[in-house]
C-alpha cells in the first residue's frame, strides 16, 4: 500500500518536472530572442546617436572589426569542407 502511494507521488512529480522543464525551455528561447532584439536595437541607437558606421560602430559596441573579419574568413574557409561532408554523409 505504501509502495503505491510512493509510486503515485513519483508519477506526479515526474509530470510536474517535465512540465516545468518545458516552461523553462520556452522561456529561455523567448529570453534569447528578446536579448538579440535588445542588442540589435542598442547597436542601432549607437549608430544613430553617434553617427557611427563600419569600424567605428564595431569599436563603440566593444567588437573588434578585425576579429569579425577573421571569423568570417575562417567560416568561409570551412565552407568547402562542410559541403564535402554534406555530400558524403547525406546529412544536413
């Protein structure tokens, strides 16, 4: 009898945990969207307020223009490899 009671409690807790995990995942996704929108608007505000563009805008936001260019260059150099992997594996 006590075993059934414990099993019922476990089942209820499992359901509650799954529901809360889903809620947290949904909220986290929404938070990330809001943060991205905030960052985009903040950059727009800086560029408008201080008449910034290009390298000046990256400097004002704390980003390094050269690091962004390097990252883009690295990604572009990896693109052929990704395409080959995609063709061989059939994934993506």
